[in-house]
C-alpha cells in the first residue's frame, strides 16, 4: 500500500528567523499521520537540514541543475544538495516551466541528474487554463511524462514522486474538484501501468493544486491521490500539520 507524502514547497519566502520558527513548529506538532517533507529556499537548506537531524521529516530542494559542475551561474548541483542532507528535489514545477521557460527536455535532464545524485525527484506535470479549455489535459501530461520516460525508461519512475499541478486552478479563481483531480491522477497511473503495472501501482502521485486544511481530507480520500505538494499552506506550521493530519 502506498504511503502518504505531504511536501511543503516554500518557494521564495521566508527569513532566517521565520524559517527557524516554522521548522520548530512543524517538528513540535508532527503527528506521524503522513510522511512530511519541506523544501525551503536553497540558501536555507543547510540550516533546515541541521534542524531536521534526528527527525523523520525529510528535506527537499526546489530545483537541481542538469549538470554535475561547471560554469552554470546560479545553479545548484545534486552533489551540493546531498551535502545539505536533501532527500528530494522538485523538478519541472509549473512556475519554472512558465516563468523561466524550462522545456520538457531540460526538466528531463534535471530529473536524470537528481536520480544520478541519489535524490528522489518530485516531477511536476500539469496543464494551463488554456490547455484545460482546449481539452488537451491528458495530451499535455503525457508529453511531460514521456520526456522523462523516453530518456531514461519506465523503470526510473519507480524511483520518483509525481506531482499533478492543475495550473488553471492556481490563482485563477477556478477550483479543481476532488473528482477532477482524481481523474487526472487515475490517467497518470493508467498510462504508467500500460508500461509497467508494478511501478504504476507503487509510485506516489501528489496533488499540487492549492491543497489546504479544508479540502485535504476529501482529496486524500481519493484512491490515486497519495499526498500533496503544498504551496502557501506550507508556510504556517499549523496549516501544514493539519494537512498531514488529514491523511
């Protein structure tokens, strides 16, 4: 049976003071209902990693370079993330794809380097509002998955986490219902099952569309939703913990 993972993506938020307060709050209230992971800004990874030592809360990065080392200003290698104690690395987040024009090919490269570095990639896939309206959700998600699978094979999916982000439901005023979310999660699992049933059954698929303490219970009750990639609600310990307690 798949376990539940609740991963907090803090994005570009926080100060040293607020990060310490947030981590202490999460540590103090962790109930163990679900596996928790936090993905702070890179500059705080070492600090947060140290604070999480001796706990079962995992550390994740918000990105990883597709190269081992070299003249790649502003990037962070998998080896560097290992030294910080990171276990996970988000790749292909919708903001990276949209704001920084990261292509499917680049995302697949970042994914490959995460795996090679011993990190667990959290591979984000999902469609925009325009793509949703055009009825091509499955086509978009399939393309994003295939970029990774065609490069490395289906077996590598067994070593990752997938996060479905309905970009159209984030900051648009539109709401993805639990049934809509489940439908795409089911599609992802069925697509993978056509290639390898064992991997499809065991891979965790998280929901990344504004999960919060109010809707987490219903979303997590769906058979193919194995957790959440949490944005804004992960910046307050009580809200983040409440989502974990819904598992």
